[in-house]
């Protein structure tokens, strides 16, 4: 085994593991190896046998040649994101008290998330409602970044709570009128703007902003 191939393997293995937010211990348990072995692979000190290489390829859903061929065809590196049960684009309830073993994860290509692919505070939902159906219809998957109100910018799509109601809306802060406007984008005209005066702003909780959404077909 040449140093070039071994070095390529170690770099790509580490990149896949870190991008998917998987620890060495978790990877070792998943493929039946020791943590020490994973560490040696990533340091470039050892190279796996064919069976272990096949297990790695299957686990990360990549072709085997990706690990040792410089010009192997590109793959979609993925990120694991915790997926909560549902979110309503009309009125939603976020489920508290979910046990860790009840949370499912979805995989999305790093390219979908761009600069957010390494953020630790990503959560995923499926939309349940029609108040934003001009952007994402009922049943569409969305990914949100958990942030505070001070990080939100005009035009962002926010997941928020106000007056004990949760919803997803387009966020605008209008200084001249001293209000925050949270607007639906829907074919259903029964949905209206939620207008929050600055003096009542303390009652507005921004939970997250939408950074990616797919379209359910």
C-alpha cells in the first residue's frame, strides 16, 4: 500500500466521519472494530482489509473506490440531522420531553446546507399546514437552525412562538412603524400577518430560522 493511497484513505475517512457528526466510538461500534483501529486508520498508520473497507463504504453509503482513488466520482457527503415529529405551518406544537431513542435522524448532502453543514443546532421537521404553501407544501421536509432573535434578519423564515401559539412565517422588522411583522405566504387567504409591537417584543420567542426546504411530490 503506497503512502499516497493510505493518506487519501485516512483524510476521506475522517472527513466523512466528522461531516456526519459521528464519533470514533460510534463508528467502531457500527462496523465491529475498536476505537484504536479507527484512530490508526485516520492517522494513516494502518489501512483496512477488504472486508472492513466494504463495511465503511456501506455505512457511509459511498463507493469503495472513493477511499483510495483520487479521481473517484464525486459523492454527496451527508450530515445527520435530528428530525422532530412535525411542525405546522399554520399553528404548531413542538414536542417537549422526547426521549433520545425516539428521535429519528435524516441525512442530507452537505451541498444542500452550505455554510451551515457544520452547525450543531440544526433540526429537521416535516411541514403540517398550508400557511407557507407558496414555498413548501404540506408534508415538505425543512431544516432549521436554532437561533435567537438578535440573529434573525429581515426576509428570513422564522419558527416562532407568540401568545402560546407556534408558527412559521416570513420575518420583517419595521423600525419606522416600531413593529415586527410575521407574514404567511399562502394561497389560502385566511392566513394573516402576525404583528408584534416593539413594546410587546419580549413575548416573541424566535426558535429557529429555516435554512433549507424540500418539496414533497
